[in-house]
């Protein structure tokens, strides 16, 4: 059974972070797996976030932001 989609009006910071994550993932093969391993979550969880079928937990959202910040430095 599929989880219900999150509310259509997510917090703007969640939307911004997920949009940045999607752009980063779309830029290279294997990136969903890379972020999933970094966050210690399943690749399916990352896929659900990117498809807006679920939202990451608050602490995970902060970890995603930190990860993306480090990726921008490279």
C-alpha cells in the first residue's frame, strides 16, 4: 500500500531544499544512491522525496542542506 502524498502546500524551505536536491541528482548518474548512502536511508526514500510522495524528517532536511552545501564547494 502506497503512503499518501504529503500536503500540497509544504513549507517553502522544504520545497526549496527538495528542488535543489532534485537538480543535484539530475546532474549525474548514481546521485540518488550517493545521497541515500550519505543519509543512511533507502534510495526509495530519496526517490519518494524527489517525486513529492513524501517529505524528509526535519533532521534529515538539515543533513540534506549540509550535504548540498558541501557539494557546491567542490
